[in-house]
C-alpha cells in the first residue's frame, strides 16, 4: 500500500501567506458585518423599541396596586375589542405600535458637535493672528489675512487630537508670498511649531501651485525596537525605521510579545549601488556607535568586517574574535596597519576582477564576499597622527572609497560634529549615503544631508533618532534599532541577550587577520564577565 506523505512544516513564507489570508478573511468578515448592520438597521431599531415598550409595560404593571389591576385589565380588554371591531383597526394598531417602537428605539447618542469648540476656536484665531504679519500685504485690496479677520477662510481643514492640540491643518496663503525662498518658509514653519507645540514633530508640505501649506503632527517613532534578524536580501542593510508614508516596504519585527510590520530605511550596497559608502554624524551620545554596531551585526551574516575605533572606549569589544571580524583596532599603529591592508585588498580585488572580465570568466570567489570597513571617529586618529608625525589614516581610505563599489568593499564612517573639520575630502565626496543622529540644528542637518529636513527638529530626542538620506533621495526620519554594548553595565538583560544572540561564534585562536588589540575578558566589569559567560 502506498504511503501517504507527511504534512510539510510551514515555512516562513507559507506562515506569512497564512497570516495574510487570515487578516484578509477578518477584513471581509468585518465588511460583511458592517453591510448587514446597515441593511438591518431599521429592523434593529424597531426591535429595540419593542423591547423598551415591553419593559415600560412591565414596570407599569408592577407599579400598579393590586386593587386597581382588575379595572386596568378591563380597560385594556375593552380597548382591544374596540380596535378589533373598527374598520382597519388591527392594521392601524400595528402601524401605531411600530411607529412608537421606532421612536423609542432610535439612537439617542448625542451627535458630535460640528466645528471646533470654544477653546479650539481661540487656538485657531490666535494662530491666524500670528500669521497676519507674514501673509498680509499693504497693497492687497482683499486681504486674506488681516487683524480681526475670519480664520475659517484661511484654514480650510483642521483636526485636533485628544489633548486638544492641532493634529492636522491646511492653510491657504496669498499668491504673492515668496514660498520659493527657504528663509521665508523657515520663518513660517518656526512660527507654526511654536504655536502648535514644541514637544512634537511636524511635517510641512508646501503646495506652491495651489498656495496651500499642509501641517501634520507626526507620531513619535518607536524607540524600543530591539536588535534582531531582519528579513532582507544580501546587500541590503536596515539603517532604522521611519514613517509609514515615506516608504512602500515593511518588515515583520518582534516587538515585545507581538509581531508588527514597521517601515524600514534600507540601504543597498554592492556593485550596482549608487550610494556605496555611508557617513554618520552626531553629537556625543547620539547613537552613531549604536548604528555602526547594528550595521556590523547585519553584515556579518554574509560578509567580513574590519572595525577601526578612534574613540577607544571599547564599544565594539563584543565583536572581538568573532567569525568574519577581521579586527577591532583601537590604537593608531593598528589602525594604520589595518587600513593599509584594506587598501591593498581593494587593489587586489580590482586586479582580479579586471583579469577575470578580460578573460570572459566570472569574478573570483574571494572577491564576491563583501568587505566592510567601519571607522568610528577618524578625527581622533588624524590628531594623533599629526602629533606623532605619521600619515593620516583617512588617506588610506581613498582607495576603498573610490574603487570600493567595483571591488565589493563598503566604507562606513561615523564622526561627531565637533570634529567634522577633520574629515578628509575623500570621505566627504564619496559618502553619498548620509545619516544625522541626535539633537542637531537645522543648519547642521542641511550641511550633512545637502537639503534641509522636511520636519521640525525636537529639543530632546532618544538615542539613535535622526534623519537619513540615500544619495539624492528624500530625507527620512530615522530611528536606529536598539543595539547597545552588551558589555556595558547600563545595558538591560533583555537588550544584552538580544545582541549576544546575534553575534557570530568565536573564531579559533589566531584566526583574526589583523588581530585585536583589546582584551575584554580581563578588563571588563563583572557585568561584562557575566555576559561573556552567558553567551558561552
């Protein structure tokens, strides 16, 4: 007798398809229920009214004294008899009862008031008065903005949140306002931010053809998404997460005990990438090291990583001796040796790829595995090299930066704003993917990204919060996934285990090339020792 095949275990794709089908079924059931409710609404209203009339009759009978119940029954019986003997009496009685039931069963929920209330009207009028000096002209015969004017002609759409603050606003402005000038628009945006509340971020959409400005209060990005494996293809790196309206792609993520779909900012690298290298800027504590750690954990799945840490604070000690980690250098001598090797490796790959193409052969296997060079705070090494009379390590990055795309070599540089002048011209010219993290002035964001941000910056932001721009694309709000140093005392146990679970296995003795100069096993705190014991 032929054996029946065993049921196949669901894969990730089939499970995702099943979840999609379940969600679609729920949506269809919800739509059908809403349609049925609309069709049966009269019947539901009459049934509710009959129930209320029956309840009122029972209460009336219960409140009637026993000595009066006999006359009451005689009166009801006589009424029924009279109705039965009248022409069309039963029909008239049924119509009367149904009308009474419909009246009693009507929806008595008070309707929401149309238009803003008194406090919201005062807020809109104050905002209108504040815009008068900017949107009014002395020669305008019919000014749209005037002191004491009506705000409803200027604000076509307005929405408020539960706290009574402006959530969405569409503003009309006169055609002679210079909306093409960045300074004029910046003044309006600054004023609207101050009047609507500085504790939120606002998106400003200028419709220059229609003379309209749309102001939208943006919800805060989730800042507590832990580090995890992302569903991406080789050559794709998740820099962080952004608003759903900015990108058309979502990633399924574990968020506590739930699984949610979050829109990511995906950076594509490789031979056909137009933004092969990245530059991240920020103030101390803004999360640039967290970004580099997140990138390293993702790229170690399919590539090799070389880390040069100019800060020297041991932020990348957890990567020491791991499979795929070529080295974690914290000293000037090690940084120079590692970057010199990276430059020679880039040249070797270029030569091997060119020879293979000339011979009509595919690229050699040793040139296909991506090589990532992560440099944190190169300005520190530049200062030390100048004091010691040595070459600036950034000079060794010219070859990987210029020819890295063809050789499958990617360079990521992170620097602080106070050392931005120390960045070399090669780093500035060849890093087309840009990230700005932390609290930064709009001028600083524009200097790094090339264009001003489309939202108003906040005075206080969580670590890893900022903006990203890939090449000449739009500016996205960015929140880096939470990837702290697992050997840090301030790291929680959940975050520590999440990062340790993503680290590759430790390589054998002497497998690193070049070797690491830091030894975290003896210099780390007891918390770090416990973390290393937990991962082993």
